[in-house]
C-alpha cells in the first residue's frame, strides 16, 4: 500500500526522494573521501614488516607548538653505537636494522638517469625483513658489506627500471652524488597501490654512508623485528627499551628519551588526531539530511490531508488506529530508503573520485553505508511519526464527511 | 504600473495563502532556515580564518626578504633531505652581501636560539633568543614600548644588553619596571634596555612575545659560536622587490660559490609564499565546506518546489477562475513566484537571526563577525533559491488551460 501511494504521486515522490538522496549523498561522499584519504596516509605510514617496531628520536606525528618541540630537540641522537649495542644485547629480537636518509638527488647509470628526487638510504642486513623488502634479483646487503664499508647498493624496482631498461642491473655500476656503487641486488616492487615513490630509492650500507654523509648530531631510525606477535613482541619491546634506557642513562623516574612505534600505534595515533575532524565533518554533512527530513514531514502532512476520505473509509470498514499509523510510517520509510539507496550509490561514486586522484584502490565504506541507511530509516520514522499520528487520530465520521 | 499592481496583488494573495496553511509554511521555511544557518556559519568561519591568517602574516612585512638555508615550504621529502645538506649561512657572507646590495634599505643577520631566563628567584621556561644588529628594528614589525632598542655601538661591541618581549617582561618582572634591571639568560647576565610592544601569536600557535633580542656578537660569544644565520633584507620600496630578489640571488650565489648550472643552495622566502600556500589550501577547504553546506540549502529548495507543486495542484480551481475572469499568465506566474520567494526570504531572515548569536559563540575561539556582505549574500541566496525552486510550479500554474482547470474536481 505504501508503494502504491508513492507511485501515484510520481513528481511529488521524486522530489522528496531527491531531497533524501542529496542528504545521504552528502554524508556518504564525505565519509568515503575521508576514508580514501585516511587509507592513503595509513598505507604510507605503515611500511614496517610483521612484528616490527621502530625507534626514533622524533615522534612520528606531532601537532603542537614549538614550545613542546624543545623536549624532543634536546634528546640525544640514536647512533650506530645503539645499533651495535642492540645487536649484541637484544637476544629476543629476530632482526635488527638501522636506517637513515642520507641524500637525495639524481642517479645515473650507463643507460639512463633519473630526475633528482631519488632518496639514498643507509641500511643494515636486518632492514630487509624488518621493512618487508624482498629480493628480486641478486642479494641483500650482508654484514660483511657493513663491516668493510663496501661501495655496494641495492636498488628498488622502479629505479632499476629507469636505470637499466634492457638487462639485469646486478654487477653494474650506478653513480650517486659523484660516487660509483656496484649494484648487488634489486628489490621486488610493491606496485603502484602504495602511492608516490615507494619503489624509487637506493640503499647502501649504513657505515659506507656515514663516511660520506655522517654528521655528529644526526639521529637514525632503529628497526627491530620480534620473533612473534603477542607476548613475544611485548617482551622484545621491553628488552630493547631497557637496553636503550640503560645506555642513554635515563633515570628510572623519567620517561623514555626516544619514541617506540609500530604500524598499529602509528595508525591509531593518526586516527586519534583526526577523530574530532571526522566528527565535525559528519555533523555538518548530516544537516542536509535534517533539511530533507523536514521536507518529508511536510509532504506526508499534505498526503494525510489529501487522503482524509480514504482514511475515513478504511477506519469505517474496520481498520485500527495502529493500521493507519503503520501505513503512513511505512510510506515515509519507503521514501527515505529508496532515496537513501540512490544517495549511497552516488556518494560512493563521488567519494571514490578522490581515490582516483590519489591513485589508491577504490573503497566502499560498508559501515557508513549501513549507518547512512540506518539514519535514513530513522529520519523516516522521526519525521513520519507526527503525520502518521495525525492520520490515525482523525475522527472517522468527520473524515468521511470531508469534502 | 500594471506590473506593480500585479506584484502587490500577488504578494497579498501569497501571504494569505501562507497564512492559510500555517504548519506547512512553517515547515517549508524551517527547511530553508537550516540551509541558510549552515551556509552563513560556514561563510563566517571561513572569513574569520582568512582574517586571522592575514593579520598574522602581516607582521612578516610585504617588503622584506628572508634569506635562509631552508625554504619555508618544502613539498617533498627528497627536497628536504637535499636542503638539509646545505652549508650554513655565515656572518661573513651576510656582511659581504650587505656591502654589495644596492636596492636594500636595511640588512640584518638573525641568529636564533633558545634558553631559559631568570630574574631574582623567578625563572621562565625556554625563551626564544634572537641575535641581530640594530637594523632589526626597521626590518620586523616590532616596536619598542618602554626604553630603547640597542645601538650600533652596543651591537658591534657585543655589549651585554637585551630587549625583551612583553611576555618575558610580565613573566619575569611582574610589577617591577624591567628597564635597567639585569636578567640571566642561560647563566649570562644581560641588562634590559627596552621592552617590546605585544605582537600576539603567529598563526595562533607561536607566541612572538616570548622572545628576547640581543646583539649578535653577544649571541656568538655566549650561546652558539657559528650559528646558521637568516638574512632579513628590506627593499627600498615594495615595487623593487622582484629586482631586489634577483640581486640577492646573484650576489649570494657568487658569495657562496655556487657553480653556474647548479641550483641555489639557499632559499629566498617572502610573505607572498605564505599567501599563495594559504590560498591554495584555504581555497580547497572553503569550497568543500561551502559545497557541503550548500547541499542542505539545495535540499531546502527542493522542499519548497515540492510544496509549491502541491499548492498549485490544490488551487487548480482558483487558478481556473482567475484566468477565466481575465488574469494573464504573467499574473499567475508572479503570484506563485512571490509565494515561493516570500517563504525563502522569511527563511533567510530567520536564518540570519539564528546564525547571529552562534557567531558570537564562535567569536570566542576564532575572531569572526557576521559581516554585512555575508548577510546580504545569505538573503540574496535565499531569494534566488525561492525564485528558482518556485519557477517550475509557477510555470505549470501559469500554463494551465482555464477550461480544464475549472473542470477539475
């Protein structure tokens, strides 16, 4: 019966639907776009391997004035000394690595050159498992490369393609910052989905890098991979913290003078920072749905007035108040749901335009679709109730007599 | 004359129609009110942000260049790594540059540091230290409130004098007169010769009053021997800025021995960069915000259109009668358009009345005011919404065949 009423007034229903559709669209499009942005940032934050955590002097995400900044600035750097110390003492760790950005610029080989935006990183053998770097050709860096400061490098997939378009780069030489390095290995690509220049870098032994780019105050990132998740992971974190606190002479009552973070902690930190933004955006975008709800109520009231006679007849032949009420609320909900579905479809499509721009895979936020449709029914119920109550309370005799 | 009469008549009829369906009119208006309130608030917030930003960066000065090792806006990580490896700007380079510049009114080296300050038993957390010359006064927006700035002699001689920011003055000296007293900056005794006037916060985060200014010679003597200087250069006039920038670039490349073909190993920063970045980011935020809030106004407009269609359908007979006794299409059109516009205008006015107290609340967090321009835009937008969404129903009413209309139930 509800559907029947909706179809008899095509134009009126279409306009009401349009209102709900725009309301739902505004929620879904914003939430999809936010989700896309979020997954874009998260995928670039989360580049650590399984059960791996990183230790840095600086926090990964920092929002605050320069006054709080000083606390981090005063910290002593994390150096190769700490790396060697951990290798010696951290018995629970499976792999230990050290990473530092040394330089960025143009890389050239006999066959090609790149734009001047290729980062050069210093690393240790432990970085390869800790950062999920898989070897495609050749080999990874070895401890002997580190110990004897060899001029060797491992290059990422995209860089390898740019420099050696025709054959295998292993054994060839590349030039970075005027110095020749022998390529010993090529990393597997992660694909474009990770965005940006993920597969565009070169790695040399950290010790080799230090001889050329070392600065006393530079601080490096330590990477530690635990033997397993859960307790094994927690134990490893505690052991490493203990070693570093002792080495850096942090008194027992003071906080760590370094930051420990993992993929999960990075992502949860990021979500905390963006929580209030998301709530604000949700509120602003729901206002359109409120306006749509008012429109529904208005049209339902009109519908009740117009069908006064029909209601009178139904009451006269035995329909209960409850039946009349259900009929009108159902009509409102049907209107809302159909509009809501259309809005969801449009919103997901619109939000994924952002995904197209950021070159990340499209996202369908099922939870927000459910929430959006839920809010829709809620709007239908809330704004349909008053007209329905009004219809149900009509005096059957009066309404039969109505015009 | 005819049109005026028709307008007046349309207005009378539409007002009485609105009064006849009070609940319906109220709900329709409410839809528009919601839309107008959100759009107005969004507009006010955007305007407030804009204003706060412009006020904040005006202290940078539109005729001052900030030559630094690093650019203010570094877009990629690779760029940052490369900039990180540039050599420091030394005092000899500053001196060589200031000797050769022809388009500059004033040049000052600025070295920066941080240190806690003490006076008697009171101490403040780390204050921002600026080591510079007497020319600094001309180059930055600061002005001296009490006492004086240090002189050329004091600057060149590295005398133990200090000019303090207003926040430092109130924190350390409270009710005492600071000028003539000696404070300790990281263990170094310095005589206060002047107190700066309050400058507020930069971009709402960084207080510019929590700083002290000392002669650069004193800075290199007691705080950091070879700091990375920033060079502030004021142009003789604003229109000479591009020329000055080129002159600085050419001279500094020569002074820092940058080979032809290599990129600059320094960055020339200016206020405009802030404006550009802000317009890019702020423009996106503003358009997204207005789009989202505009959607609710759009929904309100749809509600009006819907109700107007109902209203036209209900009054088919009335329209038929009016047409039969000689009303023109235009008259009917105007009648319904006026009805829609009246609803919207009323909605717009109520919307502004609601938005006004809310802006006062916002004002506490972000200086913002409901400006006349936003108010008139809101009213204009509501009127346009009414006319647009009222047009189709009105058009349908106007085109009705009087015979059919009269026959309808």
